[in-house]
């Protein structure tokens, strides 16, 4: 087993050399890069599918990225506690940029998925380490306010992302969706590398590579099962049972391994803290909600409502407008009323937004979809800000990296599983609809045509009607799933402990 000999600890003398405004600006650029990746790719996906084909693999473009992010996020969080935030952050950005470069050169959907795996490998370091750096530099009271500022990054990216995504697909090429990350990543690396200073103390440590392998195998098996079950093979089949047993068995051994390993990837003591465990559970369902809206809403607006990519992008923009506004409000309120009331209010907003989507139909138009997105964004802003500040306030410096990463991990796993579960629902229901209402030879890839305006215009009205009703029928069930997840997020938030004071301080 590989060993290393350095650990990062805070040093007030060295910390004074850090230029906080410049480091914060660099962190914001990195978070903007990660944030815009979601909105711009989601908006461009119908165009990418129309070019590369492979609608049946639609969900895998998101799942592959999220899978590698979920597997590596804990490793990066632990490494940042051992070696410092700066080197881990910079390495992650480099890998992310290499993946982004290759994504733009993808010639098929399968190639794009492979390159998205590499992109996700680097992305696992970007957002959690950026958030941890902020946690290191600012006190609890300052963090509550700074989180609101950071959340505004999502609002800006939400406005620019759909615009750029729609512009690139319509007037240029979708490869620019990925290549625009390169200058942003370079700026973030320069800022953090030059202005963030950390002190290194020698200490023998162990890296939990076996634990990360368990996570990779266990989560991958579960995602393949949820995505392919009912479409590539029947639910009642040996493939389903094999993958289910494999996933459950490996994840069980992961928990056993973590309880015995000297430097665990996921410290068990974190889960004994009620506030942290409930915050992480709610982040899991929040991640699934987020991917359910951001991944499939553009397909509904473009394919069913027959609106252009820019309009679909603006519907998503509403989500990230509500997010920073209510993240800022939540950051101020939680200092006055505590974590639970703010998070519970966020849970109510998530339920309200989900109900809007459940009752959505083509006649209501994109404005209705935008209203639902805004409410979801309000809920995300209130809950996610609360969870991050609460968790960072309940641990000391030496575990802040892994504690922050654990929350990000749960959100990313939630997104990965959400993409798999909701994508599986979409594929299964769409296949069933085609079998019951159309020619049995119609496959899932027929939806590729629906998402390409030029190809769609060549179809007969009866075929368009079949495809649109099938997609609308399938997405209705997806949004019902989102509503169930929203109720769970509300329950987890309502069970948070009463307001507490800073237990650890800023050490």
C-alpha cells in the first residue's frame, strides 16, 4: 500500500501571506467553470444527440461524468487534508481540462462518454476543494455570507450557459461547449497557485486506494443496473440479480473496510453526527432532483414543445436565478434562526417546484417550465447553503476537507443515481409506449430525430405525434419521481437538530 509523509495543517503566520480576495476570485472562476458545465451541456445535449445519435445513451453522458466525480471526490477531499488544498486543486483542474479538450473532439456518443469519464475524474477536485478553501479562509459568520456570494456564480452561469449553449449549437459547433473551460481553468490555477499559501507538516499517512476501488465497483454496478434494466435486459433476469448482489456486496465491504482503515476515505464518525448524516442524506436526494430537472427538461421543451435550444436554456436559467437569491437569503437567516428552519423552507420550495412539473403539459409552454425551475432553484439555494455551512461548522480544520467532500460526494452520487434511475424510467416508459401505440420496430433512437429540428420537419404529422406523446408520457413519470425525491429532502431537512453554536471554532 502506498504511503506518503506530508500533512497540511493551518499556520496563522503562513496564512497571513494568503491574499484572500485574489484566492476567492480564483475559486469563483473555478466554481463558475464547474457550474456552467451543467447548464451549457444540458442545453447542448439535444443538439449533440442530433449530431452524434445514440439517444439511448443520453443519460450516460451525465452519468459517466458524475460517476467518476463521485468516486474521486472523497479521495481528493482526503488528499487535501493530507497534502494541502492547492496541489490537489491544481491537479484536478489539469485533468478536467484534458477531458474537456477531448470531449470537443468526440466523433460518437461512446467516445463522448469515455471523455466525460476523464473530465469527471478531474471535476471531483474542483468544487469540493474550492468550497473547502473558502471554509479555511473565512470564519463561520463570514462563510454564511460568502456562500451566498458563491451561489451567485450559479446564477451568472445559468444565464450565460444556456445562451452560449444555444448559440454554439445553432451558429457554430457544440465542441465549444467543452473548450470554453480551458481559459477559465488556466486562470483559476494561476490565481490559487500564486496567492494561496499553506504550511506542510511531515507525517506518515495512508491513502485508501482500496476503499476508492470499492466505491467505483459498487456505484458503477448499481448505475448500470438502473440504466439498463428493463431496456437492455428484463428486470427479472440474471444480469439484474448479478449486478444487484455485486453492488450491495461491494458497498457493504466498503463500510467494513472503512471502519478498520487508519485513514478512511469516509470516516465513520462523520455519520454518527446527526446533523452531518441528515445533511448528507438530503444532499443525496437533492442531487437526484437537480439532475432530473437539468438533464431532461431541455429534451421536453425542444422535443415536445418544439422550442429552440435557447428557449430551453432560459427555462433552466430560472432555476439558477432562484438559487443564488435564496442562497444569499438563507446564509443570512441561518445565523438568526438556525439550520433546520432554513433547510425546511428549502424542502417546501422543492416540493412546490416538483408539483409544477408534474402538472406540466405542452400547452402550458416554457414559461410554466421556467416557474417550476425557479422554485427548484429557491429550494436548492436554501438547503445546500445550509448543509455546507452547518457541516463545516461542526468539524475542525483537519477533517474539514473530507467532511465537505463527503457532502459533495452524496450530492454527486445522488445526481449519478438520479440520472440512472430517472433515465431508466424514461427509457423503459418510452419503449413501452412505442410498443403499445406504434410500430414495434420503433426504437429509442427514434427520439434523436425529434430533437433535431431539421430532421423533425421531414417527418409526417402522425410520426411526430407518436414521438412527442411518447416522450411527454415518459417524462411525466420522471417528474413524479422528482416529486418523491423532493418529499424525502423535506423530511431529512425537518429532522435536522435544533440550532447549535460553533463547536470547533476556526482552528
